[in-house]
């Protein structure tokens, strides 16, 4: 704990994992957090964490002993975005799942025992099905002084787990990022964020490529598309969007005047700049949908994960813009869809929730 009068907080989550969405959430967090506060970030790869130049931040490699040491030294602990304690993906080892969730629970319970301030900000939640998931999630979240959910559906689940204990329905932290996300639309430019859908659809790899090709063709027909920009938001050892992006670049080369791939290594600023020129955007990665909505462009949603459907609800996106993955899995045919303009400023109570979230974060640090 600092003796100079400046408080220090430990940040953890899916940080330093070469994922532009996680970078955007951390950037959004720093835009809302007080400047006269020090932070320590636990990261998978400390060289991949993007820190604003006006911040005093120490980045350390995440491991159990470092986490324990930093919890003891800090004034508080904050989970920054992401989804934790969920049963959405099959885990090869039940013992591995229990160990992972036990370590995650430790990140909440140790600071609680030491009477530190604990918050989970901009997090998502799925309904826990396994008893161990529910047990660890309930104990962890009840230790928090503040919980801000990234969408209303997650807020309902977290309220059920905690009995309504300090849960606020907020927004994803990327919505708090203060950078200018203007739309420089160039007619005929189609953008698509891709990922390997095979873990989420009962189809083979070849059929998945057929799916992407059909989605892009159909979108281009509706928008007189002449240029295709393929975005790979995630690129790490366990999951890389670049593999399928490069394959689609080869496949679609004869259908557009120009096809390009923009990946994680190009940086968030380059990706946002190239996205802003798109006339229509096919959003698969969660944060690509957020960025496209903030730019006010026409969108199509590929909801590989339930969190995208929660975002569709929060942004009041027309169901016509949502592609039915289940229909393709069953029939190998693409159902009807229509690109739709999105304006977050008019989406339900989202602007109010942004304001409430900033106020709650400021109050937590006070």
C-alpha cells in the first residue's frame, strides 16, 4: 500500500492476451478512473498491455504468487470486463475447471478477507449450470463492493447470484472510451470481423468457409460492395482470427476489386480507422459490433455467443439484422437478413447507463 497518499489498485481480467476487445475495455476503464490513482495490471503477456501515456501503471506477469503479493500491497482489486464463471464452453477436464474457478474465487475472497475494496466492472455473466460454477461465482461476487454488468441480461443473472447485492446494469467498458469514432463511410466498402465458428456450430471447416462466403456475397449484393476489409480482432496461441481471415482473403479475391486483412498486430487505431470507412459491417466479434454501432453504420450480426444477442437487445437492433447460425447448421442454407443502421444514442436507456456507470466508478474510488 502506498504511503504517499496516492491509492493503488490491482487490475485483472483477460488482459495482455492479444485481443483488441480486451484492449478497448482497459482503455475505457482508464477513461473513467481517476487520474491521481496508481494501478498494477496482471497480464498474460505484459508486453501486450496498452497503457495510456498519462497513467502511472505497473504491468506484471500474472501468476498465483504475484497476485497474492499485489493483493496484499494494494488498496483494492478490480476485475476489468470479460465474462467469468460460465459454462458456455466444454472443458476437457472437470478438475481443471474446478481449479481455474478456485483460483478466480481467490482473487475476490483474499482482498475481502483483508478488507480491501473489490469491484467487478463491465463484466458479463451467463447462467451457471454446474454446481461448482454457481458456488464460486456466488461467493466471489458477494465479496464485491461494486458490480457493474455490461448489459441488462447479465445484470439480471448477477442479481440472482448475489441477491441484488450492489449490481448496476451498465455497459461494456468500450462504450466509455473517449476516442472519436466518427464514420467516414466510403460507398461500396464492406467490413467483416471473423473468427473460427466451428466450436459454436455443428459444421466442418469447409462448410464454415462456405458460410462466410455466402454472408459476404449477400451483404455485398445489398450494398453494391466493391471492396472487402476483413478484420481479425484476436491473435494468440490458443485462438487466432487471422487463419480464417487469410483463407477468406484468398477465396473472395475474385469477387471484389480489393480485398485486405487488418489484424491485431496493426493496432487498435488502424483497425478503427479502417472500420470507419465501411459502408456496411458484418460483426462477429463482440467489440467489433460495439465499434460499428458507435460509428453509426449499417450492421449485420453473427451471434456466435449469447453476449451478442444481449447486445442486440441493449442497442435495440432489428432482428432482421441477426443471422440465424442454427438455421445454417441444420440446412447449410443462409436465412433471410437485412443490414440495419444502429444508433446507440437512441437505444433504450443506454446513454443513461453510461452516465450512471461513470458516476458509480467515481464513487467507488472516492
